[in-house]
C-alpha cells in the first residue's frame, strides 16, 4: 500500500504534478521507487548539475539556483550516510525528490523540472549508475587478472595435463593453465571497458522525446558529470537502454570466465583428479559426511553466472519490438541494471579470496602425464624435426603406442629396441621428449606452454590488467562529481 495515498496525508505525486492520483494499489504496483533508491545519489547529482546549468543559461535566478543546489547536495550527503529517508507514495525517485524539495523549499522546488523530463532524467541516472558500477567491476576484474598472473608465476614448475574433450591431451605448466583463465577474464574486462565507454554521453536535455524550446546548454551538464559529450538524437536517447544491455552482457562475460575457471577448480579438487588441494578456510563441510571438503564457493560462482545470463536475456527481451521513443516497459530495466554490479563484483571477490587457498599438488599433477601417453604428439613432432612427413610420423608413433599397449607397458618405458622395431627413425633423442618436462619446454611457438612463452604471457596479462585498471580509475567517483558540481560558480 502506498504511503500517503489518501488526500489527508497528501499524496506527493499529486503535490508535485498537480494531477489526480492513481488508484493507490496501482500506483504502488507500478512504482519503481524501491529499486530507484539504489541510485538516488546519481539522481541528486544529476539534478544539482541540471540546476547549475539552468542558472548559467539564465533560466533560474541565482538565489533560487543556490537554494536548490544546496538542498540537493545536502540530500546527497544524507543518502551517502544512509540517512536519507524518501517517503513512498511516488511513482519513482524523481518525483519523490521533487516532492521533498517542494515541501522543504516551497515554490522554488517547482522550478527544478524546467526543460527536463523523467525520460531523460532516468536515462541520466542509469548511465551514471552503470558507469560507476562498471568501473568498479572493471577495477576488481583487472585486479583478479593480475593476481592470477602472480599466481601463474609461482606455479611455473608444476606440470599437469591439458584436456580436450575432458580427456588428457598434452602436458602443460600450471602457469599456462592459470594464464589461460586470466586471458579469458581480460577479454571480459575489455568488454566491461566498452560498457563504460557506452554510458559516457549525457542524455539530459533530450526532454520527453524531442528536446526543448528553452535555451539550455547540454554541454554544461555533460562536463559537470564527467561525460565525454552529449547524445545526438533526443528521440533515440529516451528509448535507449543499449548501455544497460551492454553492461549486463559485459557482466555475464566476466561470470562466464569465472564459471569456467570454477569448473576446473571443482573437477581438480576431486579425488579423481586431485591436482588441487582446497584449504579449510574456503572449503565447506557436509552436515552428515565428516570427510567432506566441498568447493561450494566455486559452485555458487557457476550459479551466479546463470543469473548473469538471465539478466542479459531480460534486457534483450525487454527492448525487442518496442516502438521508438519512451515506453514504460523500460522501467523494468531496473532489476537487471541494478543486480549486475553486486552480482559480478560478489563473484569476482569470492574467486579472489578463495583462489589464494588453493594449491597445486605437484606430484599428483606430474603423475598424470608420466606414463608418456600425452607425449605421443611430441614424439611424432620429434620425428618431423628429423625430416619425416607428419602423417608418416603420426602413423609410426601410433604404432609405437599400440605396441606399448600390447606389451602392457607405458609409452614412457617402451624402450628404444621396441621403437626401432616399429620404425628405424626412432632414436634416443626422439624418445627423450616422452619426459613431460622436456615436452613442455619444447612448445616454444608463440602462445605455447614453454616457460619463456608463458613468461611473455604473464607479462602481457600484467600490462593489460594495469591498463584496464587505469581505465577504471579514470571514471570519476560519485563523490568526486559531487565536489565538482558544488565547486561550479553560480
Ligand atoms: N518511472 C520511470 C522509470 O523509472 C521514469 C518516468 C517515466 N516517464 C513517464 N512518463 N512515466 O523508468
């Protein structure tokens, strides 16, 4: 039930617009105020910048502008301190703020909405919110990528199988595997950086759908709020939620990277693999089975990825088929827009905290590649280095694998005589590559698993993470915007 929905307590929506109120149940049901409270600081900053602009172009008297701005910034400070208690009974945060101002300041409050619509206002609020959240998320993901690079550098000496089709394929270093996780995360971080860039034009001044006949200067608001410029077409702007779609997509990309990493961790901590040990500080127990050390954190990360994908779907289906212009459907962007930041940052933080408590078991890892079968390709390539056509080398090595199996011995211990009985080209140097360390060291192609190549990858990850961190840091915080708005002379 909407608070203040009867005339006696004064429905504020009516106070603000002078219009007859909606049936209280319908107003309550259609209100976005509860979600909107999350970005009330963004709304207040937008209004403070708007008031500053109105003064600069002469649409507000200096005194009125100062009163309005001071009241808005005081509300911002209350909101930042968690002390702002906005009354309900309003369709959205914009009306709630305007009604509050009008109650506090009287008629001056009625000037706030000059040359503005809630259609461009809500777009501004959401852009500020998404930009801030996406930048914070970007900083977290870049930090995780760079921690993974440190981790990779420490695990250089550990050798384990890489998998294709979840079958043992070829030996790689653990550093190489951890770098692979990091690369995927960095691609997602790059999409996050794009999502930040896509928010970076000010929509304010688009009005309801076609601009305004009043002599506003949109560039003032854009400058004060740290936008790179203003949007180009008012009609497009007020119906545009592509920046939220991009934000949910970028968030989902991070979660997908984290969920695939999580599956590796979940598999590798099973006793079937036992490549990774999970520390007590991050393992969950079973209420019944005393022996259990479960990787719940990583399972939950996978589940969060499902929600991230759901948010992308919600945005895609929300905007598909809408007519050009503003439609109230767009208010339902809220759940996906506001969920994405906490969802992605929560999962990123969980992986950051938990991964430090995982350690590779070097002996178990090495044992999984010690029978030599994963080095069959290396043997074939050694024959190629001696001049044999690859397909012939592949066949000869295949025969050797077959012979070893028939004799019930590992490829690693089949021996030179047996190899020679298969093909005269086999010699000591060819069979030496059956040692997984030799096989790993030999993969010197760009992007390969040889230590010097992995060091290059680690260096690249560190550089990319640093650059993305700088991009995140270049986005002004809400508090910095508050100071910039207040510092502007009016
Ligand atoms: N409450 C709307 C939202 O949050 C903003 C105002 C929409 N405009 C309108 N004419 N009802 O998206």
